[in-house]
């Protein structure tokens, strides 16, 4: 994201591809239209051009030479997913490198060369840039190739959601490899020569089984697998084998030498596809990540996958004991072709609610400063700065409505519509143009490489979609496909296309579903891999999708936005803010990163070393889609403290952005800074005093966001001040609805309105201490364990065991968890629990519990205790299940808790029917043996 000052950023931003009119209609993302003979393609009331404006550029090399996608004939008609971890395979940014720059798949790193695929496994970080960047830089351990291979280039031959297949051919020999995020394997197919592995130094052999060879190179253990009947030959640093009548072999990096037998099992189960599927239901986002495989030998179709921290923190699927080092912290290995994550959905609101903390007269004055300005768009001409201005105005529309300023509201809406319509109409000073080679839609005038490097399209266009979503909230006719909605959806398809079969735009262009966040560079042409600076402008697009989908009745786009936002919010917490302090190397010495790279992260931006902007770039724009940041309050406090240390005092230039950020953790402290400094500052260019005043004073009145409670509507949120929770929801629909929250409270919301209140049930919401105190934890619906008492009685449904025996192994369990627990182990004491279960009149059910302790909060459970199941009777009514049933199995030992995690899992061990588990009472508790 750009600074308000003049910048000389060396990175550019992503470009976008447009659909033909018929394709728009085919995928439900825009109306049909017939391209005109000239250079204009109508889309509803708007249009885009099918050629660039005179004097402008599309994708080029660094010397300005135009480039087209570097793909094989088999992939020529597929939209190329620029802005990916491997994009340098397809985008030749540097004219003297027709292969690739380093690519960071994790745990392995790769670089294509004339001789094949260089592979490394960096395990030790280096600190560079005057201590401002840590890197696990690519360093070749070995090259996977064929004897004599000398390819003039490497092309992308195939790809899926997080894997890619590069191809080499020198006329006599052809090599294909399949690589991917989380894959410890490289799957290779070659013709015209023997399989050849060239190591960086003479390897030591730790296992020789003929067609299976275990070698150690530079301290890293690799396994080489050739077809049955082959035999690897080691000669110095060259390892070769004939493939006989076969054409396949594979290489794996091992977590340890004793893992060879496990990896051998999957060596010939070649990955052919990777795919994510997501869903939003009742406040929860679930995503399943699945690999498709082909058995080259035998019948094994399983595989091994290394999960990133943001994934394994949010899955209950079984993991092995194998781990890998990565720039994102420890990766944990799952022995399966799929895994599922489950997270509470990140909250989104069109605006913070009306509150007693805001003085209407004062706010009205600030609003008038904006709408009466001589140029509300501050001279913006390019896509980025126009977008910033649109976002600034859009944030004020619902704020004006809250205080009855409908005239100001409508003037703001008129300004937004007028500017969007300028850009959404081809032929003027501003327009969007489609590049048929790169299948992208680029706005001109472009900026920050959005044209020549296809950078940052998701940053730029996020503001347009967000502003359009606010318009749609008030004017559904304007947002119709037949009006201006078709052009909005075309921008969505360029940046976050949910379709894998759309022939005009790639699937989710910039969002890396496995890495859990977006990438900004279109070409990925850096030694450190791809990068993303402003994670918050990326989530601005996701929040915009939630609002646009909600306002237009498009549940699929709404749910896509919920998946993207919820996934990236966890990645931001872990990889930008190191929320659990388990990712950044201790030698890095910073509590936050301004930029994340494939190889690591940096305390920097593209344009300045100013600490305020290093910290603020991952906060702005502050909107109702920023609330997810409040889920990690300790990280916000560390972040602000570091900024002030590095800055030599409180923020001066971007004080409004950082005040708003601090208010997500400590509203009173932020308000104190506003009260002391609001008179004499210039707002950041995407901000206004009206919005900042409203934001800070509202949060001071209702409290900071409470991410422990979620509503069953994506546009809902909860705020807590002291012991009082305020429940908020916006209903975009045409009829009233009741929103139910995960703690059992409800809120009635009229049609097309925002409502707030303390929720139905008890007169005072339950406190949620942070950190928890005491050793008795109540179960609360929504997966919460809390030391709070006086909850509202409720129940959760335990899934059916499906007629199978799951004794001792969690199966679709209910999961309740509390983090940040401190405690001293009580000698001789043990875990106890009281759980109320009811099978109704169903016969033959048995419920089972497992309690796990992560003593330090590092994500690894040091102690697990599974108890014998409780056979419920077929008579309706609660029955009590306790630890007295006896311990079935346990692992590990208990110790003191320091920022630890306690988890309860309850599932059906036997039976073929659902049952209920009581929540919210003092009869549904876990008591841990700590003081």
C-alpha cells in the first residue's frame, strides 16, 4: 500500500484479466455482452476496453520488452495465476533468466535451471539488512534432472491450487516435476536420459535398498526413489539410475533418517491435483485441502503433507510426530491426502455501531469538512489513489446516516457513484482494459507496477469493490448486473475469481490458499520469492466481498469473502505480528513485520524506513473489516510499544491509523491520545477526522472487539467493555431476522438495518477473563472454555459415530478450548470433569472425552488424556459423565502451564445417532489440577 508521500517503490502490483461477455454470463459473475467491433466491451451500464490506451504498457521484462506467459502448448489457453509463489516460471521478468527465480514451497525451496530443478531445505535463518530482515534463503542441496539435460528454458506445464508442474525440454530430453506447498516430495517424470541427482557436495549414504537410496547433503536427509528393479549409482556428487521402461522417480526431504520407511510407502503416489473447498455455516468457516494422487506403482493413493502453523492450529485432524523448519515456524506432517481446518469467522460490519460516545454535532462538523472540500478525491488519477479516496468516502456513508445526516449520506453516495462510473466506462481519462494474453483487467492510469508487473491488483481494486458494496447497501438497482454491478463483478473475477473453469481469469489470482494469504508481485521475480506488504489492503478485498455479497444477495461471494478474510486473519496474526511469538527467529529482534517474503519477513516497507508506516501499512484502511485484528490484543500492545521505541515516541505522521489500531486492544488509551492530539494533525490520505473520531470514541464506549463470540451472520460482531458485551449485526436482507451468537445470545435486526444491544437472556453478558483465572472451566457453545460463571444454559450436538467404532479416536468431535492459561501443577492431583450428555431415545450410543494440555502454547500438546466412553441410556434427560469412567489412554506428562492451552474434545465413540452435550452451566465443567 502506498504512503501519502512520494514513493519510489521498486515492486509493482498485479494486473487483471477480463472475461468475454459470454463467459461473464456463464459463470454468474456478470451479464452477457457482445464485444463491439471497436475496442469497447459493454458490461451492463459500463464497459471496458479490449486494448490498452495509447502510450501505456502491459507486462514487460525489467528492460521494458513486452512478455507473454511462459507456458507449454498444453497450458496455453488456461488463465495464468500470476501473483503466486511460483509465478516466475510463467512470467519472465528478467531477460537473461528464462528458467525461474527461487521459489519457496516450504519445507522445500526450488529454482529452475538449464540442468533441471535445484532443491534446498533451508533450516537456519540469516539476519540481513541491518537486522531488519530474516531469511531462510534458498540454497541448493541437489539438482533433480536427467543425464545431459540442457534446456534453454523452463515453462509452466500444469498447475492447481497450490502445486505446479514445470517442464524442461532440450529436444532430446524432457523433464517434468510436480512441486507444491507443504510437499516434502518432488515427483519427476523424464524421457531421453537416466534420472540424475547432482548434489552440492559429496553425499553420505545412510540407506541403500537398490531403487531406494537415503543420502545426507549439507546436514539434510533426502530419499531417492526409482522404479522397482532400478538401482541408484553414486559417483562423487552425481547419483544416477536408469528408469528401464518407466519414466518416473521421486525425491523427498526427510524429517529424520528413521522416517525413510514411512516416506517409501508414498514414494510412488504421485500428486496430480490440489484443491481447496470452503464453507461458511453459522459463524464458522471450514476449509478442506485435498490432494489427488496417481499410483505409479502398487495401489497406495495416500500421501504426506506438511501443514503451516495457521493450518495445524485450526485442525483437529491427526498429525504425525514429524516436523519441518520453515520461515513460518514449525510445519507439522499429516499422513493423509486431505485435512480440514475450522475457524470462527472473522467479523465484518459496514461501520461501527451508533453509540453514546459520539457527539453528533462534532461529528457533523467533521463530515462537512469532507463533503464540502473543493476536491474530495484529492487530485487522484491512478487506480490506487483513486481507490484510497473512494474508500475514505465510503466509510463515512453509514456514519452520516447514524446521526440523521441523510443529505450528507446521499452526497457521499453521489460522489462515489460518479467516480466509479467514470472508471467503469471505457474511452475516458480512466478506464479498465483487458489483456487477452495475460487474461487480466488493468486500470489505467496504472501505478506501482499494476500494469507492467501485474502487481497489487487486489490492493487497488479492494477499494472499488468496498465502495461499491456500500453503494449497494443503499441502492440495489445501481448494483444490479444490468447496471454497474457487472463491472464490479469483473474486478472481483480479476482479483478473487472463485471459478476454476473461467477461461478469462485465473482462480483466486493473488490469494495463495495454502500459504493462507495473498502475494503482491505479479512476476515473483526476486531471490527472496514473492512478497506482500500491506496484508490489510488484501483483507480489505475480502471484507468487501462479504459486504458486496451480502448487499446483492450473492451468498457464494459472501462466503468466499468470509473464507479469505478468516484464513488470512490467522496468517496475519502469525506471520506479520507473530502473535504467539513462535514464528520469528529470536535473532530477528522485532515484534512485527512490514513485509512477508517467501524466504522470511522484513521490518521495512517498499518506500520508507519510517516505523509509523512499517507498522501502519498492515493496519490501513481501518474499516468494519479490520475487527479481526482485535483478536490478538497482546500482539497489538507489543506492536504499538515497538513502534514507539523505534519512532522515539508516539506516532506523528500516521497517528490516526495507529490510534485506531491501538483502540482494537485498549480503547481508553487510544481515546486519550486522540483527545490530546486531534487538533493539529493531517489525516492519512485514506482517512478522515470524521471516521477516526467516530471509530475511537465508539470503541471507547462499547469496548474492543471480542473475537471469542461470533454471530451466525457474517456481518455481525461483538464488543466487550468490562463485564458488558455489546452485540451488533447488520441485516442487508429485505426482511427482519434474528442473529444468534455463539454464547447463546440473540439480536433482532430489522430489514436493511444495523442493530445493537446486550443480547437476549441474562441482563448482563458473561465476562470472559483474559487471561483466565481459576482452575474450573465451564463449557460454552462456540467451542469456548471459560472461568466465567452464570452462563446461559444451552447445548451442542455431538455428531453421530456413523455406526463405526471410534473408541479412543476423536471422530467429528466437539472442541472446546482456552488459551493463555498460567498455572502451577498441584502435586498428586489429576484432571476431573463433569459433562451432561443426553442421547434422547436413541439406543446404543456412547460419548467419549479427551482432554489435552499444551503447556507453553506452542501448538504441541504435551499431555493427552482419553477417558473411557459413557454409554447413555435411551431415555430423554441429562446424564452425568465424569472422569470416574476411568482413563483409557494417555500420552506425555503434565507440568506447569505458561501461556498454555487446554482443550476438551467430545465425540461419539459408538452408535448411529446424534446426542447432546450441555453448555453454559456449572454442571458442564472441566477442572484442571493447577493453582
